[in-house]
C-alpha cells in the first residue's frame, strides 16, 4: 500500500496546472435553457481549446485520438481541472464520457472514423436517449419501437430526461427492435441524428427555477434512421449500453468531489465571518453549525479516500460495483453540504438572486440521488452484487 | 502510485491474526451463562504476542517485527472485528511509548503480551499535561495505563494511580473504574508533536471500522437466513438498503483510515487533518452500523444473549479513547486542510 505521486506524475500535474491556469475560459458559462444556443458554442469552444493543446479525451486510448492518460494521470487531470475552476464538460459530457467510449468499444471502423474526431475536436454534441416515461430505474422496460424498413429503422415512441437535447447533433438512442422475448434482449443502440424529420422536443421545467429547462422529452414520429447507425449487433443494445456504464462512476465524479471539498472550505470561512443567530458571535460558534461543518469536512475527506481507493482498485483489477458505494455516499453527503450552505445563509436563502450563489446549487442537489442511477437502485446493486442478498423482482 | 489494496504479504498477516482469533477468541465467549462472564481475553494475549501483534510496527533492531503503521492498522481492524478487549490496542500503542520514551526493557515485556496495558479514557482532554480523571477499561490487575491528552500519549504505572474506584460498566464484558492520575508529566511519554497520537488514533479508527464491519457481516448473515413472510428478510428493500448503507459507511471508514495512515507514512502535511476525519467517520460507522444491526435482528438484537449490543458498547468505549466525536469535531474545524495549491502528498 502506498499513496505517493511519482516524479513523472508530479511533472504531469504541474504541466496540467499551468496549462489550465492560462487557458480556462474567463467568462461564466451561459445559463442552460431550452433555446439557448450560447451554451453549445461555449462548451464546444472550450472543447476545441483542449483538443488543440492535446488534452481532449483524457481517458480515451491514443489510437482513437485521445490523450491515453493513465488512471492516476486522469485523477490528477480531474483534480486540477476542478481546482482551476474549469467549466464542466456540459453538453460535451455525453459524447466524451459515454457515446465516444461506447463507439470505441463497439462501433464499426466507419462509425469510429466519422464520430470520434468530431467529439474530440468539439464539432458535435451528443445527448442520451435511454430513459422513457415508463422506463426509468427499470430501463430494460423501454418501449420506444424501431421497425426495420429496407435499410432503415423507423422509430416511434418517446424518451425523457434528455439533457442538452435542443443543442445536440446526435443521440445515443436505445430502442426496441424486436418485440416479445426477454426484456433485456431485442434492444438496439442506435446513433440518431437529431435533425432527422419526425423528432420533436418538449422542454421540461426543473425545480431549480422558472428558467431552468435542464432537460427535454423527445418524441419520435416515424423517424427514419439508417441501419448503418446501429452500434454493435442489432438486438444487442443492452450489452452495448452496459459496455461503458462504468464511465459514469469512478473518475467521472472527481471534479464534483473537488468542488464539494472547496465548498466545505468556503462555508467554513463564511461561518467564521458571518454573525450567528444572536447577531454578535460568529456563526461557527453555534454548536449545530460547527458540528455539521466538521462532519461535512470529514465526509468530503472520506469521499476523497473512497475515490483514491476506487482508482487503486481499477488500476489493480476491474472496477467492481464499489463505484456504486462512492456514488451512494457522495450524493447524499453533497446534499447535506448544500443544505448546510443555505442554512448558513439564513434569510438570504429564500432569494434566488442571493450573491452567495448557494441557493441554486442547493436546489440542484436534489437531483444528486436520482440522476445516473437513483440511490435506491445503487443500494439494490450494492446489496445484491456485493453483499449477496436475495435479488429483487426481475420479471 | 496509488495503491490501497493489501499486498499478499499483508493479506497473510491479516489471515494469520484472523485465524488465531477465530480459534482462541470466538464470539461464543460472550454468551452469558447465565450472567455475563468477566473478560478473559488477556489470557490469550501471550499467543497474540507470539504472533507479533504487539510489536508489529516496532523496528527489528528494537526487537519488533519491523512493519509500518499500515500493518498495525490492518491488525487493529481484526481486533475490532473480534471485539478483542481494547487493552490490545492500548498495548500496541504502549510498546511504542515505552520504546520512544527510553524504556526498551518495558517495550519488550509489553510486546510479549503478558503485561496488558489498560486504555485510560480522559474525562477532559488536558492541553499540556496528563493529570486528571480517567476511566480505566479492563484494567483490574493491570500494571500500566495508556493516558492520552493533547500533550501526547503516556504510560502511567500503577503506583501513580489514585482514587481508583470500580464502577458498573456500560459494557458488562469490560471492567471499568474511575481513577485519577496525579503526575502532570509521566516519565514514559511521547509528546504530541512527535505524531505518535496519530498512530494511536488510527489504531482506534481501525478497531472501530472492524466493529462496523462485523456488525454489517452479522446483519448480512442473518438477513440471508431469517425468514418472515415466506422469504429471507434480506430480500426486502427495507433491510437490504440498510445493509447497503452499512457497507457504504464501513467502506468510507476503512478507506479514510488507510488513507490517513498512508498520508502519515509519507509525512504528508495534512496527516493530522486526515487522522481526525478518519476518527469521525469510523466512529460514525461503528455507532450507526451497530444500531442498525440491532434493528435488523428485531427483538433478538435487543437481548443480552445475542452479541449485537456489544458492537454498540465497544463503539462507546473506543469513541472516547483519544476524545469522542464532539471533541473530534472541534479539532476537525481547527485542523489544517490539505493545501489547495500543492497536492503533493
């Protein structure tokens, strides 16, 4: 056992740090809403900048144009990325962390040659088309149909919770290509160009605020997609989708974790400066605030230790369902932390326009235990696959 | 290099300790017949000593086994799993105190296991000395107590104890007494600045993690065999989700402990910070897992015949060793966080 960065890794860190320091966009990332194309331009421009400097696709193998960084280098990259206050991948996330890796794992040479460079160079935005109104945690219950008509698929149905649908060029679309049989079979993973006729979007308002249309429902009416866009074998979409599920766990959260560690430090500093309930002593002298701040500080240290352990496991063998443990603990710890932030604000917390900027992230944190697999599903995974408890219903 | 997995050599150490404990200190020793049996764990300590448990982290030149703090932490976790008397932890620390304070003879004697050191739990942690009121745990007939304050850690000999008064213990398997130490600065002491308190803290963290893990194992085993409504209760989400949360907590506790130990080994600037965070997380994991384990066992969990209650009570004893969670939270806020600038560990 050992935690010590080698000389090369330290050199890598300084290289990353100085590049980020000089190149992180100065302006704020535009507000994300259904008709706001600014965000697409902002995200793509930042992606192009990373590509030009050779950082794009940090985890992608170099033969596919990625950086081919080792796991530890990826960890360092994400740590420095967050510390430099670099903007989140945003609308480039699905392409970089999901669609791209899936194409690398299962795409044809033609699919790879066309799409991978576009993702890396910041020329194409991808969105995800997995969940449906009737298929959430039970994703395999999805019912969007795709019928073969000559050399095309004809898609009918609806997807939901699709982030960045309105600015995306392509969608990774899971649809049912064979009715009947077992529900995990008969699904196909398809590249769906978002400008295909028959696609309609309905922006969905989130609880975060009156302008926050973070995601869309997507409707498909006789949408014709070339059969050549199927990734992997037809009817094997479940296997294709699972080939890269790990990308949403493990190192994918490091930047968020660093931001949370920084938030704890910011809240501690704030609690030392702001007055508490009596208007005289500092907020940190309040026993309840002190206790929660201390616990949050410890929890974020714990999350970091968990992440390092996950990286260590992944370097030694295959990352197991332990990724679920990190997500489970992290999402709830970060919710506690953000709640603490608004409690420290006191009355100001009621104002969305508050300068402290803690209310919006607080409201957004309600999604942490839902998105990317609900905490309830994570608990099932942990209990069944790690602890070996009896499995729940699998119709 | 980030490697938080046990090497095969470390796994062997763990296996050999576990196999000895399975033989000589199984949970059956806690079954009341019909009333609780006084703790006799120390009778087995010479066997632990023979295996090298108490001198694991002392250099070979000093008569120890020559491993690092990490191996001691691995063993302390096993001691926690088997609910071994916490005198074992105090003895492991005591060996280092004796050696560092210039009494290698005593260090050698403690290493053999025949002279258990009793943990002394301070009522209030003194800032710059060791005098004051303590609880002595499993220390009847003990010659030495391990005192712990902000001044550091010290061995306090029987002659320097006063006003010893045995009191009924929350944990019927651990004899408890109030005692006063009068000497401000016992001869055998290691000042806080030397960092030995961190080793002590992490051994306590490891023990607490072991308790949390044992409570989890207990729950999982039971949930697989206990049937209600014609199915194992582990199939109900109410139970299985609690078990998943137990694993999340014990896993956070373990990784924080080992992360802190590895940070200490490379003399990281944030070693204090990590050791305090680990204590808060390990304590929390032990308390909560112990409570949930009782809940998962239903009324059986509430009995004194089942060992589930002992996890709760050990959590209380160890939480106080080196300062309880309330105290650790104060220290957590006072600690220097890892530097945002230089992340080099």
